C-alpha cells in the first residue's frame, strides 16, 4: 500500500506540473483560479469514513504546514498581460519547488505511516495539500484581480 500511495503522489505531482505548464499557454480567469480548491474541498467527505479520522489538532497542524508550503507556490506564481489578456507566467522554479515539496511530503509520509493508520495518513496529507492549495489560489486570485484592474484602467500620463 505504501508503494501505491507513493506512486499516486508522484502521479499527482506530475499532473500538477503538466497542467501548470499548459495553463501558461491560455489566458486565465477568476473561475480557473478559484474552482480547483472548491472542487478539491469535496475530498473532506473522506472524513465520514472512521478509518480516516484523526484528532482536530492534527488536522489543524497539517493545514498549517500546508499553508507554510504554500508560500513557495505563491512566490513563484506571477501573471503577465499579453495582447490585453492575463496569462500565468511560467516559472522554472515552480517545477523544482513542486518536486522538492513532493520529496519532503514523501519523507514525512513514510515516517508517519509507521506511526498511524494509512487512512489517517491519507486524511492528514489531503488536509496538508488543501492547506497548500487554498492560500495559493486565494493569493493568485488577488494578484489576478489587481492586474485585471490595472489593465482595465491603465494610467495614462
């Protein structure tokens, strides 16, 4: 199960990298920025299953660790205006940060799986991922809205 779990994490990271690279080829909008965490939030339904439940303090800790990790994602997310449309700017650092976060996450997961049940580990790491994605996407939305406001109301001298 640990190997399958690790492979799922690698596939997830590769998918995120692929989607991010493709996203920089098309203009973005508020929906594309905000919908992923909304859709992802349905994953919290996993906690209906007793084998995934952990103490609330551990969920809060996982979310806070995710928020700390999100700082790296926020720092590497930039937008640019091309032909009046807003695009997500590619960042080579983003890919390396994602890979680094995957490695850190995997090491922590291997350690925790020796201490707690696999279902609980899944719940904690889902919460950690949500803690990364939510602040990152909110920050991206704020950056997007600021840039949109500038492009709609350019300052003329």
